[in-house]
C-alpha cells in the first residue's frame, strides 16, 4: 500500500467508481493522498455515497459526481463540478465500461453501439475534458512533475480476440490507439497517457466467469500465475502509473493479468 505522500495535493477523477475496479482505484488513490471525485450513474448513487463516506471516515477527501460518460454535456458538467469543488484536476482514471455479449451473428446494432459509446467514446469525452483542464491550469511542479496523467482502463482483449464479444474487443482495441495517439499529441506538454490491461479480475462485470467452482477452474486454466485477480491488483498499478515514480512512462499499456497474455495454451508446446 502506498503512503499519503505519493499523491498528496493532487485531484483525481475515477469514472465508473461505484463498483469493482473503479471503486478500488478511488479508495487507493485517496489512501495515497489524492482528493477523489467518484463518478457514478444515477442508479448507483447509494453505492457512490457509501464509498465517499468510507473514504472520508479514513481521513481522505472525496465527492460523488454523477454523469453518464457517453453523454457529452454530462461529461462537461461533471468536469466543471470537479474543478469547482477541488480547483483543478491532475489525474483521470478512465475506467467506466460495460459488456453486452452476443454471438456475432446475433449481436444487435444497439449492443454494438452501446458498448462502443461507453467504452470508447466515453473515454474520448473524458480524456478530452481532462487534457483541456491540464492545459488551462498549467504546470504545478510542486504537486507533480507531469502536467496531468490519464489512465485508460483497457483489457487483455485489446490484444486477445474474444469470440462472442466483438463489440467489447473492438472497443478495447480502439482504445489502445486512442491512448497512444493522445500520449503522442501531448507528451511535449508533459501530459502522460497510459493504459492498464487487466486480465480476469473478480468484479460484477464477469461474475459468471468466477462465481461457480467449475467456471473458476476453467478461468484458472488461462492464468499462468494461478489465481484470479482482485480489484486491488489494478488499483496498486494505477497509483504507480499516476505518480511521479513513473514519470518517464507514457503511451504504454501495462498488462496486469497474471500472465494471461503469455499464451498459456503453449505451455506444453501447444
Ligand atoms: P464493474 O461492472 O464492477 O464496473 C463498471 C462500472 O462502470 C460500474 O460502476 C458501472 O456503473 C459504470 N458504468 C457503466 N456505464 C457507465 C456510464 N455510461 N457512465 C458512467 N459509469 C458507467 O466492472 P469492472 O470489472 O470494475 O470494470 C471496470 C473496467 O475494467 C471496465 O472498463 C472493464 O472493461 C475493465 N476490465 C475489467 C476486467 C475484469 O476482469 N473485471 C478485465 C479487463 C478490463
């Protein structure tokens, strides 16, 4: 666990923070000293309030901010609210995401659009507002060496094709080049943009894959490290990636996957 000095004086926004990986990131960033805006959908107000309460009880600072990340005016209002409350923003964790799975021939246009709109367009809208705010505020070298930091929550499926999940894999594959392009465009401004590609992490998005013993066993066959990941595994990596400890890292994807992308099927020579 990181100590409070790691991110003290910094403001972070985590999208989709009321559950799973986003929740763990918000908690970890607050423990590392950042003031945290907890983005959530209207239906998850109770969960977001309880997270904000637990961060405050632990001595941290947090506020809930409601917005659907795929809606431009809601994203703009959310950023205005965060800057209004905390003065600026230093860290964006672009985390909100969904799955809507179907065999390719059965996938509806609505399913395709919804996943692309939240997982890809949502990350574009939030990253654009974040970069605008970093540029508006200007350098604060006493707070961080970088002007601002963005972490895009991707997936091992930016690399591994995934039958039955064409919309999701396409959204994460697109995200890889969106992340690198923003990183390239703003590196000279000292804005760092990176992605984390989680493997199988125990959260509500993939409950079916780990909740029964049989499913968990099948999943473990894909993970050389021999355990399913926990949201904290991702949160710790996020804290490092947004801190000055990784100041020379930009445009990179950090795979946090227990070796899932090591082609475990080839372990015994394929
Ligand atoms: P989760 O379902 O617990 O969290 C997703 C969060 O996004 C929820 O809080 C949900 O309310 C929020 N969200 C959905 N649509 C939104 C919208 N339009 N606006 C704002 N918030 C919205 O699942 P998770 O596993 O914590 O997923 C977080 C991220 O991690 C996603 O981008 C997912 O693709 C990625 N990921 C997860 C895994 C895994 O194994 N759990 C693996 C790879 C990548």
